[in-house]
C-alpha cells in the first residue's frame, strides 16, 4: 500500500498538549504522540512542516503548505 503524507503545523507553546522541544528538534506532547500512533497503524505518514519555536500555523495554512 502506498504511503500518504499529511503535513501538519504544530503549536510550539501548548505544553503539555503540544510543544517544541529544542533538544530533540521535534514536537512533543499528547498530540504528537497520537499522530505517531496513528501513523504506525495506517498508511499515513504525519510530518510536521517547519518545526520550530515560533508559531507558523496561520501562515502555513493560508499558503496551503499544511493539511
């Protein structure tokens, strides 16, 4: 089965629900854990687009860069 990629934009300031961990360079928290579990059980790969410490969700969604 072909893998389908879904791009998401994270909220770096919603600890513990979702936050950017600068040491790992990735989002951590409840939402990333749920998305990882979903990816492992399906043919969908969830990728965070431009992870970082600033909130870019509005800009990325307006530009159709994230799903």
